[in-house]
C-alpha cells in the first residue's frame, strides 16, 4: 500500500499536507480502496468558508458506499478542487495527488500534532485489513 | 434478448384506447395555459400488452420459483386476495364518501384493527402507514411525542442493536434522534452489559428486531426490555420478522411498547416488484393517544337489530397524519382475507412451519457453510458465503450462481455483523422437496467454489442478461428513455 | 392453510433437525408468554371468505354504484381493462424489489419507462421510481430542499390552497426538526389567496415554496413570477400537480419549478378507499443526487447488452443508515406499473382527450350550477376539472338529498376551512355524462326551492 512520507493522517482516513500555513486535504489510498469505484464527489464548502476541525468538507459516493470527508484541521478554505466533479475516478487513481479535495489556511498548525505520521498510519491500516 | 422501450415502439397516430366524444358544448380553452406538446409515446393496445407481457417474462417471481430472501418473507400470495381486493364494492369506494355509504370498508378496517391487536397483544392500532419504513417512522415519532408530553425533553438518543434492520438508523435520524449502537453478544443476543452502559436518562428508546436479523430469538428479551424501561426509555419492536411469532408470542405481552407490521411480509400481500407495502402500527395503552389520525372506531353502538355505526376518530394527542386518507386499503382487504382464512390455529401453523422450514434447510447446508451463530433459528438464518480456502469467491458470486440453478438469491451482505452474509428465509409455503432442491444447489455451489471458482465469478450464465455495469450506471446516469432537451 | 407439509414429511424434517416436536423449536421464547391463545374467528374456507368479503363490499355504495362528483384528491376515472390484466400477471405481482437485476429486468425496465413518462408529462429532467402518495411526495420535496441547503435554510412557505391532508403530512414529517418553520397557511390566512400574496413571505431563510396546480380548489395559476421570486433569494419552488391536468396544461417545468410532486392515482389507479396510490416525484437534473427513493438507470452487461439497474443506491437508508435523508425502501412498484400501462395505452392523444373531456364537462357543470339561483360560482381564476360552489344550505344537507337520488355530491370545504362553510368542491371527469350533470342540477334547483 502506498503511503507518502510527508503527510499526516486522521483516523477517519483523511490526509493533510502542510506547506507554510496552507494545508491540502484528501483521502488516503486505503480509504479509496475500501470505497471501491468512486462515482461522485461533492465538495460541500467554498473558498472563504471557515471550517472547524472534524467538520464536513466533502461527500463521496461509490456504487456500494457513501462517505463523508471531514477536515482534520481548522481554518479558512482557500481553494477547492473543481476537477473532481467531472472526474471522480481520479480519487481511485491518484488519491494523494490530483485528487486533493480542498486547501485551507490553518488556524493552528499544532492541530496537526495529534494526527498520525506515515508509519503510524501504515500500522493503523494493516490492523484493520484482517 | 433486449425488449425495446415504449418510446422506441411508438408510432405517431396510434391509439391504445378510445373515449366517447364529448356530449357537452366545448368551453373555450385557457389559451395561456395550454401546453405546446405532450412528448408521450403512441401505441396500440396490443403493442402495450405484448410489450409488458414480454417484460414480465424477464422477471423472477414467487409464482415462478423459490425466493429465499431473508427478512423479506416471500411467501405465496394467495390468488383469492387479488379477487377480494378487486370486488367493485371495495375497489371503487371514494375515501371521502359519507361514512354511512362505506360501512363495509369501515367494518373491515375496524375488525382488522381488532385482529391485529389480538395477534400482537397491543391495545390500539393504526392502519395508516404506507409501508414498514413509514410504520417505523410513526413508531419513533410516537416515542418522541410521549416523552415531550411528559416534559422530558432531554431524551435525544435511540439505541439500535447491531442485529437490527437496516432502516432503523435512518428512521431515527428522520425523527431528529441521535443513534447509538449496541453490540451483540457471543450467542447473537443483545449484549446486556453493553446495553447497561449506554442506558441513561437521555435514552428515548431502543429499536428491537426480534427475532433479530440473524434469525435468532433474543434469549434475554425480557431483560433487555426491563433495562430500557428502568432507564425511562420505550421499546420499539420491528415487526418485519413477525412471521416467526404468529401464535408463538405476542410482542405486546413481552413488554414492547410500539411495533409496526409489514402486511406484505407476514400477511401475504404481494410485493409487486417493490410495493405497495403496508405498515400498521400497534401501541400499548399508554401510547394510544399519540396514534396518527384518523383511526376507525364505533361511533354509535349497535344492538341486536342494527349493526354499529363505524366512523373515524382522532386520538387526543395525535402525532398527526403521515399520508393521505387511511392507509393502503387494498392491502388491508388482502390481509383481512388472509387472516379470516387462517383463524387462531392457522396463525400458529404459519409460524411453526416457517420455523420448521428454516431449521430443516439449515440442517441440510450446515456441513458446507459456516454458521455465524449455531443455534436453533427462527424463520430465517445467516451463513457466511465465503471460505478461507476459496478466497476469491464472495457471497455475491454464490448469489449470482444460484440464478443458474433457477433460484432467486438470498439476501446479501446483511446483517453487517456477519462477513459475506447470506440471509436465508424459506417461509412456510415451500415444500420439503423445494427446500431440498435449493439445499442441493447451495451445496453444489460450495463444491464449485473450491473446484472452479471462475464459474461463480462469471455467473450468472443462464439469465436474460449478465452482470450489469453498476459503476457506469451511477456515473453516466441515464434515467429516462429520451433526452430532457426534447421537451423544450 | 397454505402450508404444504404432510405429517410424514413434518416428522422427517424434525428428525433431520434433531428435535422431536415443533414446540422444541421455540424454547428461546419465554415460557410464560409462549403459545398464547388467540381470540380470532375460526378459519374460513376460500369459498366462505369470498362470501364474507362480498358481504362487506355489498354494505358499501361505491362510486360506481352512484354518480360521483367527489374529488378533493382522489378521482373517479375510467381504467382500461389492459391495466389490471398486466398488473395481475404473477411475474410482476409476486416479484420482489429488483435488487438482483439479472432476474428483474421486467420490473426495472417498466420503472425506467415510468420515470421517462413522468419526466415527459411534468417537463422535468428526472423522476424517481415513486413515493407512497401525493402527500408523502410533497413532504419528501420539503425534506430534499432542507438537506439541499444542509439545514441552513429553515423556512418553508406553503399556500393554504395546497391539499389540507398534504399540509398535515408535511407538518408530521418535519416535527423532528425543531428549527423548521412552516408559514403561509396559518389559520387566519385567506384560503383563496393568489400566488402573489405569498411573495412577502419568501426571504433568504426560505428553503422551499410549495403551491398546487390545479390547486385544491381546482384553480390554475401561472407560477412563473412566483418561481422567479423564489429563485431571486436562492429558494426552490415545488409544484403539486394533477397528472391528468398535464394532459393539456403547461408543465410546471415551463414555469421554472424545481420540484414537481403529485398524486398519481388518476393515472389508472382505482379509488380503493384511499390507497394504495402513487406519489409522483420529479425534479431538475441539478438535484439528481439529492432525490430520496429508488431510481433506475440504464447501463450494459459484460457483453454490451442494454440493461437496467437500481442506481445511486449509496444514498439509500440501508447504506447511509443514520446519515440517509429518508428511510423509504418499499415504494409503490406495482402502482407505478399500473400508471405506466395506463399512460402507454392513452398515449399523447388519449391523455389530451381525457384532460379535455374533464375540462369541458366541468365547465358545462359549473356554468349550469352557477345559473341556479342561490348557488354561486366563486371562481376567481381559470379552473380545470374541479370548482368551488357557494351553496344556499349546509353542504352536508345538500349531499344527503343528492345521495337519496344516487348522486355522490362534492366535498364539504368547511371540513378544512372554517371560512368556507357552505362551500362545496365539485369534481367532474370523463365518467360523468351530460345526463348525470343535468340530474345533479335538477336536484340542486330543488334545494333552493325548499
């Protein structure tokens, strides 16, 4: 399973990449695999919206499941990924790259400290696979 | 073979039915309101009849074969029910006629309320809910109204065991409640210790499916009910599995406060390819005032010479109405017919034989399939459709392969607490021979899963159409035969 | 009754299970409550049951025994014989919900065609596979609008001229949401208000505006301006329709409606004392993924053959569980099929003809009744096949007189609207001949003479 080293992870399988005070958020490879073929992505926030930690930023649907995506950090949305609406399958093919969901300016970078690093997330996932 | 759509069969100018010419003078049409076009197909009567007859041949049905769908109770739908529901005196009464002109309808509804009360042990009954899911909604709204009427406003939680029906969480959320799960113990009962932990003064109620979706009668049912009642909560009974309890136990006697029936499961009204259902709700005495309005009652007592006068009444603290009029009356006529033909002993025979058939079938397949909870089951049971030594085969593959043997698959992937669940309910109307033939097919498929798994992965092979591309359906979303812009 | 086992077979089965009696299968049931004695009438044979039900039917006077002018949400239309013949086929009647598409293409394609016909009829982009009835479809429209705005808009504006039972149902459905306000149909509101009277109630907090077309009083209004008013503040417009009226009238789609709901009973469904009926629900493509209830979509199998499946099921209650916006599972499958056969038989010309027959006969009746001294046609707008008459006597009294002559009179509007006592709502369909209407008028003339 593919888990990039430079990301932080939430227990609900979102990833966060912090560059300066801008955080990019998406869902992990493990999560997309669990959901199977994604047929629909709806980003439920817009640029300028303030979001709190664990509040909803997107919903995804596959044929068999529906999932909410929550922001693991608090902040103000600066950008959303419009491309996913027309190409939801990107979440399956490139979850850590092209399928980022939203970017936000974080209120408190220390919130990331509570998240898992790559190796912790790796073992978290393998514990759930059997 | 693909059947064209009615739009493809259309030929401009054709008519399937003719009406008499108008016998009154023409009134001027409201020209501002007249539509330019009505883009509907045009067919002859034979076109229409042949089209739908051809379509019907693509369906599996109870009339055509065995339908072992767990928790769906696909029993035989007696033909006499269809005739009684179509008696013109019943089928063509308008719901708003003066009550004096519909005493037959009202007597039937009143008596059916009485019968369902007797069968379930409840004090009052509404026939209004349109389906089981709406019955559930009514039940949960009644629980809400009950607590509010006592100014007990902090009860925001509904407890739902993990072996309950899939609709329960959505129903609770619709009624504005938070859902709290309760796990099962090693025997498939509600885990009493876990239940005690979540039972506090914020619990509005617990939704109990008993027998649960594992097909097991909860051995601690009285204890579960007591714990919830002591915390001030009420018990909602999901009556979808009532077929196992007819004449065996009355939910009201057990202490359940409110429960819905599924007439299209327990009482043999047809499923119709997905409805109409019917979901009457029974309540204990302390909840009677909250029932949806209106309900049928005697409004003038009769005597030896005159029958009573039936009419409608509104319970004093009613939660309101949940649909137009009084319920799915056509389904009530079928249910009335069915109960009338069974009587008290017949009721018990239904449950006894449904449970007998389930246990017999279980005895025939238990060597080849892993049982999640090994106990005497009620009207249904759950096996795992998966083997460690045939890892590529899943429950879905077994289901699809069953179609090649001319059987409808069981319920798949439910309950969620059993991995790769196959939930099987044979019902009381199937013969020993049918059950044996189905068991043979299941056992043969278990062997195929090990010897030739690809045969299962590619199944079904003998159906009118193969496995369909559901991802494409959900992405491209073609939801009608023609493009909407044609409507402009 | 329908249990096939012989005693020998039962013995063999019990032996295979490993128990010696049927009672042994029920030991998990608390003994105190096991095997209750049920006080039910003794079992009848099929022949006796048929007789008992016939007796009950005979105790009624149906809309077919009488000449009916009763509507108010359920209408007496002719049902072509082929409708019942098709829906009586066991392959449709006794099939389950089409979760296994390989063995359910008949039901699935029929629903797909139903969805297509409803979009054609309403001028919308997409229809679901049905709701329970017009009342619950209206409530589901409100629920959809509420979730569309993620609970950020809490006001629902509903006209008092929407069917009173639909408004009641809507209130029950929204009870669980404390913040929601339903406005427009307060007790002191003028029941006969016009669309423009609602403008003042629509604001930034409004999720949905609900009106009926033709409205409960039979009136038809152009809702184009109302749709604009709603859209200006970002709210949605739902229009409750009568499908027969759309055989000739402009569609709500042309007005700019976002959601169209309605009672499908007029489309070939018997009156059946109020149910089962059919909840029509159609909307614009923007809301496809917000629709509750089932949807059938077209796709292909492994060999590229066209086929149909239930789609967007991820939104449904059994997957989304407590995050689902509706708990609906069973809908009105067989009734939707009946309406599909009905619409297919009538086609574009038949539907138009039935609509016009209703329209002309209603206008003939209205004009004639309006000319009877004491009776007032209080129409303040064009109407379709139902109209309101202000009567010189209580409606109940007039209806008793009519019933003596075998006529089922109109609906007493005083039941729902205190300000409309002595107002009768009269419905006329293709089933009413000129003679029926003339007979009605003759008796009404006598009312005034008394």
